[in-house]
C-alpha cells in the first residue's frame, strides 16, 4: 500500500511531522530502527504532504521534535501539523 492509500484507508485527518523524520531519512541507515527504512515511504510521504495537505500549525521545541538523544536539546526542532485535504 502506498502512503496515500494508507492515509485514506485509515481516515487520517492530521499528520504530525517532526523534523526528526528528515534527520532520520538523511542519516539512513543509522536510525532505521525508529521507523524502519524511511526510504521505502519518504518520497511518497513528501509528495502526499505537498499535494494533499495544508500546514495547520507549526511550533519548535528542543525535545519534543527530536527523540534521538544525541540531537535532543541541540536546537529548537520544528514540529509541523498538517491537515489532510478532503
């Protein structure tokens, strides 16, 4: 199932997107244990967000947006909340 199919099938209305996802993708395979291999879904996810979502809210936090201990508290990490368009 592709990313769009997963969102539709599970009737997901909002996507919470921490900046951590980009760090994991750009550092692969070092952190694949957190979400699996993001290369499998990352491009589809980015395309879906770009074409089918609108940014509802964004905030920055030194801890919440990053669970990888070596990066936690190193900067204010972004967390974006996207609304899936109907």
